[in-house]
């Protein structure tokens, strides 16, 4: 795991270090249902791992909480019932966590991603860009039309990163490919997602990637339309066995356990904690039956090159849609530049603002 910064800052009551014998209450807040077979399920699997791995821990979950002042009320409720650690798992919760952190310095807030910290608010994330690049290599190798599609929820850095990494991977083996993006404007918009897949299929797009919280709709619609899919967040290959090519899943549990243990020991300090494909916090999912053996071998070799550091996804010449050079030959983007990405790369069709 990659970490920036080190030791913990205790609150005014010294409550960030807990006696091993005391019950540890931890709150988890999700923007959608925990059983979405997508992002929120991946976080909930992490929560289950925490409960199984650390003695004396109990967890409380709140589901379908908007990225608004409503999440502050949920945090207040958790704090009032002695939850001393809160995992705020959605992109739009960060400012609310920082606001509540100032009010409750004895509580440790752990936010999924973002580039802001405070005295008792840190972030954690697993970079899935490497995996999306590899999935793009699969898509670029398998497509017959050179037309790829991507269904995304919101225009935020984490989505731009996935789309761009996917497209760059596809272009690395097939320079003629293009990626068309449709934004749904919501994490859970099943009707819009199905409409997007059908529209893609009608346009001759034959491989579709996604980053939403209800991926089963996309998978099953693709299965019906005889087009391929790239999964995200959780392995749902069994839901679309003919359409499935591969995907990228998250493995939050070990990272969450490490963070909780640091808080309990009093050695945690708010920082940006990051994992990736090499650390095992992001996982390349199994290949589907329609991925040829030579493509599998190529992707697995490239995966090892990424893990060893020989290959960097965000390195070398990268050009945005409008022709702006965002990375020069010989350069590697720093974390801050990657995590503030607000553009789409050349070869992507779709709005980026």
C-alpha cells in the first residue's frame, strides 16, 4: 500500500486510541444500497472483513444517504451512539466529514478518496486505473467495430480516470478505437443505463465499460443485445456469462483493517492512504470465455509489468480531447494531478464539463 504521512493526531479527549477490551463501534455510510452488486457492495464487503478480522468491533451501516447535509445528520446520529470511527464512503461526503470533524475532534473520519484532510479526517482509496487500462487492452483486442462505449454516473475525477485509462489501454493495441461516453447523472439510474446500452448497441458499439452503482442492469442488457461488457467494483461475471470480458474489482477489507488498527493503537494520522493493483486493493477480474488465449497472455504479461513498476499507466505523452498535452513524453503524472483529472483523452467522444 502507498501511504503519504504517518502518526495519529489524538482529539482533545485522547479518544482516538481505544483500550483493546472496549467495544469499538464503527459507522459506515453508503450513497446507495449495500446490495447493489457495485461500489456500495464493495465497501460493505470491506466492512464485513473488518468485523471478522478485529475482535471487539461492531459496525452500523446507513444506506442510500445523499451527498448533502443529510449525511451530516447521519454522522451526528452515529456519534451520539458512541461510534468513534466513521467510514464516509462516497465522493460527495468529504466536505461534510471535514465540517463534522471540526465539531467532534475525538472521532476519526475516513473518507473514500479526495485530496483534503484535516485534524481528524483522512482519506483512503485504491487506484483502479491500472486495471481499467488492462481491461481496455482486452476491449481494444476483441472489438470488431473499433467502437467502445462507457456508461458513467457523474463527471468527477474518479470517472475521468477510469474512462481515460480504459481508452488509453484500448488505443495501445488498437489505435483506431474510439470511446463514446454517456453520463446518467446518478449512481443508480437503471432505466437510463439500459437505454444507454441499447443506444450503444444500435450504433455498432460492441464493448461497453461502466462505472455506476447498479452494474447488473448494464450487464444483463448487454447480454440481451449480444455486446461485450467490462465490469467495475464487483465481479458480476455470472450475471452475463456471454457478454463478460473482464472487470476491475475493489478489495477494501485489508486497507480498512489496517486503518482501524492504527486508530486503536493511537498511531494514525490523517493522510492520503492509497492502494493499487500491485498491493491487491484493486483486482483484475477473471476473463470471460470470449477472450482469446493470446489476449489473455498479453494482458497478464502487461499486468506483471505494471506490478513490477516497468509500466506506468499515467506516463508518457497523453493528449486531451481538445489537443492539449496533459503529460509529456518522459513524464509521469504525480498523484495530485491524477486525482484532480477533469478532462477526457483524445479518442473519447462525450462532454467533460
